[in-house]
C-alpha cells in the first residue's frame, strides 16, 4: 500500500497532482490536509475534486486542519 500526504493540497496544484496520481494508479491512498482558507474558487477546484467524489473516504481523504496542529496530524 502506498500512501501520499499532500498538505495545502486543496488548490490547483493539489488537484493536478491528485489527478496525475489517480490516473497513473501510482498510490493507494491520497491524504489531503488543508485549512481551506485560500482554496481557489476561480478555478472551480471543488467541482474538479468532485470528479473523484466516488473515492472520498475510500482512497481520497480530505482533512480540514492546519498542518501545524501536531495532535490532529497524529490522529490523521
């Protein structure tokens, strides 16, 4: 099982990276940690990520938290 953690990943770059990893079948689980303070509305990031909604909680995990929150990261 290969897992990858992308912090600050709910943005254009995070989506493109996620897209490449999923299409290339490169990892088993993608874990995205983001505060959601600055995700890009203009690039329809949420709608793009919704293309992978069928993978949510199965292979694609999104956590809304600050990467500096050590206790939350240990929980994740």
